[in-house]
C-alpha cells in the first residue's frame, strides 16, 4: 500500500480538536491513519507571518505526518483573498458581477502554488499517491510535474465547476484548465460538473472526450498533451454516526432549552457560513412572503438562521452581512409580537453535536443556495431526524445534493414566492408523506457515506 499524501488549503493539525472540525477533516484524517505506510497532510498552516520560513513546519500523530507552510501578508492578500476568494469563488458560483480580477492576484496564486510545489516535491517518495483538494491548488500538479514528479496525483473540487461560457470570463481560463489536466484523476461533486469540463475541453480546446460504455464510470479526456480521467464523487457524511449523535443530543441541555423556548411552534432552521452563495437573503425574503401571504403561520413558526461570519476581509461578505442584518430586523419589526419573534438570527457557530440536536428539533431544514458544490448541511439535517416523526428538507435545485435527495421539496431560490410555497408545503405536510420522503433520502445517505466517497475516489485514483 503506497503512502497517501493529502494537500488542502487548511490542514487540521494534531492539536486541533476534531469535534470542532468538519466531517471532511475527520474523514481525511481517517484516510491517512488507515494507510499501512502512513500518510502525510500538507498545506497552509492558516498563519500569516512577515517572513515565512522556506521549509515546512512538521508535526506527527501516530502514522500521520503533518507539514505546513505559512503565507506572507502579500501572499495572503493575492493568493487567498483576491484570487481564491474574490475571483475563483464567485466565478465558480456563477456570480460574475462579484468578481474582482487583477493580474497581480493571478500571479500570486501561481507563485504560491509554485512555492508549495517546490516544498512538497522535496517530501515526496516515488510511490506516494497524492490527493489535492479544492480550488486553491488547481495548478499544483502542473507545478509538481515541472519538477519531475511522476506520481499519481488526483484532484477533488469541493465547489461547482462552471459552464464553458462562465469559465471563459476568467482571462486565464485556458491555463487554469491546462493545469487541471496535469492531474491523473479529477473528481467533481456531480456529473453536471463533469459535463461542464468535458464541454469546455471539446469546444474550447478541441480535445478528445471518451465516455465509458453504458455511461457509468469515469470519462476519459485527452487535452493539452495529457490523458486523464474525470468523474463525479458526491461527498457525503458519516450517516449513522451523525444520526446516533442527533438521537443522543435529543435530550442534551441545549436541545431541551431550544425546544422549551419554542413551545408549540414549528422551527425552520438554516445553517450556513455567512456566504452569498448560500442564498440566505432569498430565504429571509421567502419567509417574509410566507408570513404576509399565510397569516395562519404568524405566531406559529420560528425561523432560526445560524450563520457565523466568514471571509470578513472580502467586501462583498461585509455587504451581505449588512443586508441580512437589515432583513432580519425588518421582518421582526414588522411581524414580531410581544410573545413571538419570527426570526432568530445568530452570527456564531456551534459544535457539530449542538447542531445535530438543533436539526432534530426543526420541522423544516431550509437549504437554499444559489449554487453549491454539494451542501453537507442538507445531508446532516436528514440524518439527524427522528424517523418516526421526521422533518422536511426544503432544498435548492442548485445544490449538488439535489441530485441525490429525491425526497426533498426541491425549490428554485430565485423564485422567492415559489420558495415561500415550498416552505408552506413542508410546514403543513402530513406525517405519512414526511416519512416517505425521509426514508427515500435516508436510503441514499446510507448507500453513500463519507467513507464511500473517500474510498471511491482513492480506488479510482489507484486504478
Ligand atoms: P461549505 O461551503 O463550507 O463547504 P457545507 O457543505 O454546507 O458548505 O458545510 C460544510 C460543513 O460545515 C458542514 O459539516 C456543516 O455542518 C458545517 N457548518 C456549516 N455552517 C455552519 C455553522 N453555521 N456552524 C457550524 N458549522 C457549520 C464546501 C462546499 C460545499 C461542499 C463542502 C464539502 O461549498 O458545497 O458540500 O465543501 O465538499
């Protein structure tokens, strides 16, 4: 068994408590720990220092080695804030109007990838298998190849891959895709994303695309003098583990306090990083429409939105925060009663256990991204339900999860009236239909867990 090397922007170092970390960090750490020959986790330390040391800082935990590099303030601004978060993120989420492209930021993105590749190449053994994660490191394989690295290198994109004409808004789109083709295997969340890349390769590059017989399995691409495979690997959660946690948390102190505070009212829950891709404003607007159009819900439904501040250094995120503050205030100002507050809006994060308990209390899980790679909150909400009396998932068709969650009430978040109708439908749905929908979703989540995702990707990379 070869050593596994995982590269991601943020590395979960040994001292970090995994109860705070996401399911992904846990899954990747398990993947590394499960290798007979151990594993290496390489990436950014999360620290910005005036003069970064050239060599990585090392740590280890059992059979896992960790190697992290710091960024300089200029790199943090160019690579991370300006290019990854202010160019690639809005572009890949179809928000062309929010892109803030500068050539200097692109140069910084490339040079950080070169610097990281230089350090990683020195740590690699000839038979290591390398698995690179997410949009921060698209050019990493090409930079490693330039240094003579011949290892098998796979890439997984956690966010959507945009359609050809959208991607073309990036001046350097061709080089970015050429760099992507330096991997041996590229994994996306959905087959929609696979299609977007293959269309680009066919129509922009004039490359070759071979679909497998019967339509199942990886697509083979030949472009930029490289051959690679591309496939969909929908990420998931530790379904049974999350369900157990939620059942256990049902009687935990915070869950009980939440339930008591609601009285007989139904809870609608939204949980997101405060990000414009998540469609939180549309959600607030839809809730306002619901209260206006369906007065019977007034006083009987509480909408709780949990949204910790994210990427506060990017101006679009600060604007979104102001917008949401205003919306929450207006809805409460207009509809609140002395004994009922329609919206509870919390700019803070909670532990996974607390969230599991909160999901279980909620009659509706409202997940309305305008575009989302997968959206694990949708899956966690389903797994947290009590099968005897489950809540309803209301899910945007633009979340990757919509391809799997056939039991959800599927909505188009751009249609806020339709969204309000979906919410009304979920709030008034009879028990039998709620059970059937939940069972359909749960069957999918039992058949595709985070372990299936990880093993599926690594098996395809090894094949
Ligand atoms: P994110 O955009 O961060 O991830 P998402 O998948 O919804 O989105 O959440 C990831 C994790 O963070 C979940 O486990 C969730 O519980 C947790 N989380 C979210 N909001 C939280 C909050 N307010 N407080 C505490 N925890 C919170 C990116 C892509 C997604 C993709 C994931 C994984 O944008 O589309 O599903 O990666 O590939």
